[in-house]
C-alpha cells in the first residue's frame, strides 16, 4: 500500500473498524431490573435517634427506654423491625422505643457501650437510667413480647 492510497481514505476505515469491534452503536441487552432492598418503614411509635444528645435526654426523662441498635444492611435487623414496631405500638406509653443506626458516626460512643459488636442489639434501660439488660441478636415475636412485658412491669 503506497502512502498515497492510504491518504485517499484517511483514517475513516480504521475508525469504522474500531467502532464495529467495540460494539458501539449496538443496542444494549436489556438487563433484568435489580430488586430493591426493602427497608421496613419505622412505626410512628418508634423514634429514630440521630444524636447522642437526643439519647441522653431520653435516658434522663425518667421513663423506660428500649433501644434497638441496628444497621440497614443487616438482614436479622430487617427481620426484627416489624416485631419491634408491633411491640412499640402495643406498649406505647409504657416505654419509649427507639432505634439507633450503628453506622451513624455521631452515635459511636453509644454503639460501643451497648452493642458488644453485634446487631441487632436491644438495650433495656429503666426509668432510673440503669441498663437492666442488653440482648445481642434477635428474638421471635412471642419471646420479644414476653421480655418487653416483664420489663415494663418492673420498677427500678
């Protein structure tokens, strides 16, 4: 091929070749839609705590607190959410039900104090701001209801 014949076509054949082998211009295969991770809605009876000050104020309120330490990426936490929400509605007025996201860096001290490295973790704090029990891991519905019922019945 002489230099003159190459210049007659220029770079066009090379670009066409590159486009053809790169797949540019082809219709992409439709991908199946990815399933969205379902995060259960928080019950209105459950308060999300986002700052240490909120948590401290609640502990100093003279009322019982049941705190759920959870993570949005944690399957056992998602399984416990409706059980926790149902208990919050059932025992509304007898204890505050709160959720604390362990991935919230503002709550690092609270997470370290209560979770013992496991999620979900439930902390039962009486009206005297004393931690009565810390339970790492989940519950089944009847067991959780029984634990909450006993907790709300006790006085400090």
